């Protein structure tokens, strides 16, 4: 190798630039006289040392080559520009210190610009797994994730460059490099314990599981096979055709679910449970089990049976809750509800609380199923211990909260429909209409004003009866017939109060007319005792003919008009009909009497 001060020949220069430095070294081959006396371990040690020496030489060649390239570029730069800019260096530095500073900065830049191994993808994946899933969801989360990964990659590359510089270069102790002081590498977080105290307990628990749970015993596999065949598609209550039954009332729902749970429990006890018991009543059921491990085997069987039954109950509850999925309303069950009018109060029947209790009853009833099944050991020994088949608390809490939310959302439509009834017709039942009628009767009003008010109630009655009998909602079939009939009956009652009032006024007016005609008749037919009395009678009859009869005819005409209206809205009693007839006949009767009197006077 030539000295650094001499220019390398063309051949040597080409070799340094074009060839890989590793090709300058031939494989290490020891003389046969040496290898014969060297063991394999010594041979590996010698080879390792030789490789280290070759690597050091290779690194030195790389540095020398980089320095030569740098010097050559500097010479070309100075050749183009005879007066190169002088770096701002301390005046006290000699040429050797300056050169060492320049060399360090150049080598540092070369090292930092070298390519580096990128961060492994699995590292980034592991880091992302540490982020809670709740923070990974939502709008613009993908952009935040990209920023997080970008920051991680930048920190990784910066740390790797600093590490490469520290491992390859040693900063010379010269002036001008004070600002090149690298920050210390990050230390491990203080106060964090990275030990694994759980490892020993994990190994102990694992060994205990392997020795006590007997997961590989043949009977366990047989029980698993029975369970899979019996429960893979089995549900305590079949909800597949639940929506095809049409509207169902709350009591029918409770009854159907209770019967299904009872039948399912009976079926499980007569099939699956009997098969499990049959396995352990065989003579070879406990083959390979030590006497001191019999209890643990039966405990293992009880745990397996409990898990299988819990899984069936959980799947049944999940299938029921899925019916109320707000995103898919095709399987939503339909419940019967009514709007009723009871004691001047409009309300739902059953009310919302009763409906919610009926739906939650299904979850509770499923949870009460299969709760008194004996363990195999208890059945064999005549004990009373039962399997732990209680529904997990988190399943009950999840099902209850989900169903309550779905019920609340699906009752918004019926509630709004009910509020529309209350807003439009509530005054008919809350006492407002009755008070209004009483106030109207206490005041003086004409017959036409009465009829207008009556027609208002009759129109309201007709409007109520024309409303739909049944209102359909996604989860509720709302029957409104009872409320319609009740509201229409209230409107009709108020109208009848007013009709009875005008009928009474009409009857009273007819009686007055009849009394006045009767008075005219008596006065006309009375025989005068004196001449003065006769003259007074003649004057009276003359006045009756000119004014009295005409006024009475007008009043009779008004009564007939009122009678025509009352015939449509009021049922006349026989005495009322007789009175109406008498009123109508009185003008003809009184005219005949007066005509007879005129004839008698003319004859006399």
C-alpha cells in the first residue's frame, strides 16, 4: 500500500474505486504443517482473529479512500479558485489542528449520509398495538397515526446516526468542535421495573393446569364431542320465527318464553346430560387417573360442563338482543299496545314500564334456565352440588343496557303519536270542555249560537272517529280504538248537554204558546154579562186578530225551524211529540173559533 503522500498509480486507483474492498483479501489458509496440529476450536479462534484484523484493515482503507477523495476535491476547488474562503477558525490553532477539525467534520458528514437499516415493520406494528383502540377510531385518526409513525421513524433514524457517529469516529480534542457535542443517548426510563416477576408464577400455574385439569384425558374429548353436537346450533328459545307471529302482547311473550325455556331444559337433561353421565358410569372412565387426582378430574368435568351451558345461555341472550338491532329492523318483534281513556286520562296499555319489564323478563328467564343441574360427582355420590351455570354479569349488564336503549328509541314514534292526541283532544277529557259548556249555558245565547257550538262538538266527534284505528310503528302495533271511542263519546256527551238545553228551551216555548192560545180561546168563548164586557171582548178579539195571532204564528214558525234541527240531533219523547202537534194545530183551531164568533154576531 502506497503512502498517503504519493499519488497512486492509474491501475491502483482504478482498483480502489471499482472493486469491493473485500476482494483485496484472499481466504485465510493455514499451512498444512500448522493445521495438522491445530484443533477445530483453535482453528475457529484463529479464523475469528484473522477476520477481525481484516475488518479493521478494511475500515482503514475506507477512511483513507474517503480522505483521498476529499483532498482531491479540495485541490480541484483550490485550483479553480486560487483564493479559497478561509474558515473562521481560532487564530491560535495550528495547521495540524485545523486539518484534524476539517477531517472530523467531513468524516462525520460521510458517516451520517451512509444508508442505514430501516426500522422493521413489525416494530411499528407492535408500537401501534400499544395505542388504545378507542384512540384509533374517529375522524382524522389515520392522519394522526401517520404523524405518530413519522415521528417514531425520525427519532429512530436520528438515534441510529448518532450511534453510528459515536461508534465509528472519535472526536479529536481540538478547538472549534465544542458545538459538535452530541447530546447523550436516551437512557432507560427511571422508576420502571422491566423484570418479569410473573414468569415463575406463570410456569407454576401452567404446570398446575397440566397436572390438575386433565385436558387431554379421553373423557374430556368425549364430553366436548357431545357438547359440540348438542349445542353448536342450539338455542334455549328459538327466535328465528319470532317476527312472523304478528303482534304479540306482553303476557303472551312471557308465557311463550317460559314454555320454551322449560322444554329446552327438559331436552338437555334427557339427552346431553344423560350422555355425559353415561360416559362416567363406564368402568374405564377413570383409566390413567391417580386416586389423588379423581377430585380434580371431576372438577375439570364440572368446569367444562358449566362453560358449555353458559355458552348456550349467552348465545341465546345475544340472539334475543340481536332482534332489537337498530341498524337492522327486519327481525324486530312487534308488540301490541293500546291507547285507552280511563277515568278522564289518556294512557298507554300496557305502559312503557310494563313493556320494558316484559322484554327484560326474557333475559332473566333465560338466565334462570339450567340452574339446578347436578355435577357428575354429585350425581354419582348422591350429593346436592350443582353446576355453576349463571349468566356472566357483563352479559346481563350488556343485554339490559342494549335492550333499554332500543326500547327507548323505538317508543319515540308511539310517544309522539300519543302527544298529538293529547295536544288536539286533551281538552275534551281534562275538564276544559266541560267548563266551557257550563260557562256557555250560564250566558244568554241565541238558538243559532247554540247550534253552532253543538255542531263544533259533532264535527270533532266525526273527526275523531275518522282517525286510523291502528297505528303501525317498527316495534309497536298501536290500537287506538278505545281512545277514539272514549274521545268521541266525550264530545257527544258535551254536545248532548247543549242539545238538551235547547230542547228544554224549545219545550218551554211550546208550552207558553199553547197557554197563550188557550187564554185566547177562553176569553173568546166567554159569554159577556154586561154590555161593557161585550165591548171589551170585541176589542180584545180584534186586537188578537190584528197583532196577537200574527206574533204567535211567527213564534210557531221559529219553533218549527228549531224542531227541524232537533229532529236530527234529539229524540223526542211521546209527550214532546204531542206538544209539537198541539202547537202546530192551534192556529187552525183558534181561527175556527174566531170565525164561529163572527158568524154568531152577524146572525144576531
